[in-house]
């Protein structure tokens, strides 16, 4: 295999993300002044998960919605990366921490590539996982696979992909 090349690309928050993120920061500040001990630690841990969701897409944090590209900096960044991949007819793995993001990511990527890809998460039956991997690795062009970290992070041999993207949240 060729040497692995890593690029860290920062995705700016969209306006809606900034508003939600800022509101959550203010709410957390207020609640932290009124708590202590284990309750205080619980607030921080809970807030970290919410911050990650906001950074992925506001609709994940709010629950439901249309997962519009314009409302997520990460979706916009993913478009830029995948347009090049699609033009070269290459394949990409997209990893996400959250199972509930696999569907919206797959729908978004389907519009970018003009064809469906594959999705693998913990809810997929073990027998079906082998079929999905074989389909992605096969000769038919399956442009992307969206994987939850738990289901796709260990024990898979996915050599057909030329690229991988991890949807990490950092602010």
C-alpha cells in the first residue's frame, strides 16, 4: 500500500451552529455556578456530547430535521472533499461517532455521488455486514461507505477506499 497521507481540515461552524453552540456555552456557565461535585462533572460531560452534536449538524442536536448542507460546516467541507473523489471515481470511507448520523450522511453523500453507497453501524446484523463489505470491495462502483466507529473501527479490511474522513468535533 502507498504511504498514508493525513490532512487535518478545519470546518467552520455555520451560523445556526454558532448560535446553538454559544447558547449552550452560556447555559452551561449558568448551571455550573449552581452545581458542584459529581453533578458538576455530569453537566460538563453531557455538554461535551451536545457540543459534538452541534458541530456535526444542528439537526442532530435538536433531533430530526432535513440535515441541510448550509446548516453544517462539516457537510460543506465533506462536499469539497467528495467532489474531487467523485470526479476521479474513487471511493471514500466516512466514519462518525454517532450511529444516528449514518443515515443523514449517507443521504447527503448519495446526492453528491449521484448513486447510493453503503452504511455500516451496530444495528446491522453480522451476516449482513459481510455482504456490505463485499459489495463495497467488489467491482461495482460503490462510491462511499459511512461507518459508525464502533461497527467499523475494528476488524474490517476495506482496501477499496482511496480516502477516509472522520467526522470529529473540535471547537
